[in-house]
C-alpha cells in the first residue's frame, strides 16, 4: 500500500500556504491525459455511429451543437474524475479535499467573485484590442442558437468551473508544484488550460493568448490562497459575467 511521503499541512484559515506534497507524478498525469483524450474520441465516435454519420466534417457539425457537445463533455469527465479520485484517495491514501486543495478560502467569497468579474471585463477588452474577433469559431456556432444559450449558461456556470479547477488547479497543479515549484505549476496548468479550450475557439492565437492570461490569473489565485474553492469562485464569476455580456450583446442585436 502506497502512502503520501508527507501529509500536507494547511491551516484552517490558510494563513501560511504550504507547498503541495501531492505524491503523484508524471506517470499519473500522462495516464490522465491519455484517458481524457480517449474518452473524447470514443464519445464522438459513438455519437457518429448512432447517427449514421461519418468523417471530420460531420463531427465538427455535431460538436457545434450544444445538446451534443455538452453531454459528450460531461460523459468524458466521468472517467477522468473517477481516475483522479482513485489516484488520490485509493492509491496514495490522501483525503480528496486535501489532495485536490478543496480547502477554505482566504477572505470572503465576494472578493473572489469581484476578481472574476474584473477578469471577464479585462479579457473582453483584451480580445477587442488584440483583434481576430471577426473569424468564426465552433463556440460562435454553438452560441448562435438562442436555444443553446441556456444550456451553455448552466454548464458554463454550474459545472465546468468546478470540474476544471479540480483537474487543473487541483490534481495537475499539486503534482507540478511539488515537482517543479509554484511558478512552473501556474505556467504549465495555464498553458494546458488554454490548449484544452483551443478547439472551441478555432485555435486562433489571439483567443488562446487571452485564455492563457485567464489561466495565469486562476493559477495565481490557487497558488496564493492554497484553495481550489477560491479559484473556482473566480472561474464561476468569470464565466457568468462573460455569458451576461453575451446575452446583452445578443439582445442588442435582436
């Protein structure tokens, strides 16, 4: 039976954020990446087979529909989260809350919510300043359907931030921080975060740059607070604000 080399020590108020002692390493991270990719590919293949469709063009059309893309993403996350739970709590015998840094925040939640709102405003301004907004992306196709907007809102506010923070700023961040330090953990998880969303935005460099900056802020919050709850609140407020701005824009166009 494997046990963690040292139990993480974090105060109830996180006044002194201790470096991560997450005992898992690159082997577990590579297995996680392979599992996630396999689940995504298998999910798309199953949907194409059920609908009698074939080819990359058909897959692109399907993934531009929220009622297909969102259930596929949620289904792919189930084995990923199950593997993380196994590694943390079964293989290494670390409590899930500790291993994934689901710990009390430093300061009031409203403080992090305000940061998420400011981050959304900043990302919109940066996107406008950098340019490239005239190019259509798969995400634009999803949001073009008013009926899809509510599904995107529910998923983007209630589900995605929590899962992504547990995976990126919890499981991945913990191992990378132990292996290479906080700076590398922040930078690496931010790059991976941007890459994960790259397909949704057509791999456009300006949008990826903005996503990288957003990831860096979320990573900095996780590093400073020692809590994925804190980064989840920021992430949730960020997504909510973006979707509100989008709704206002669509209402104005209508």
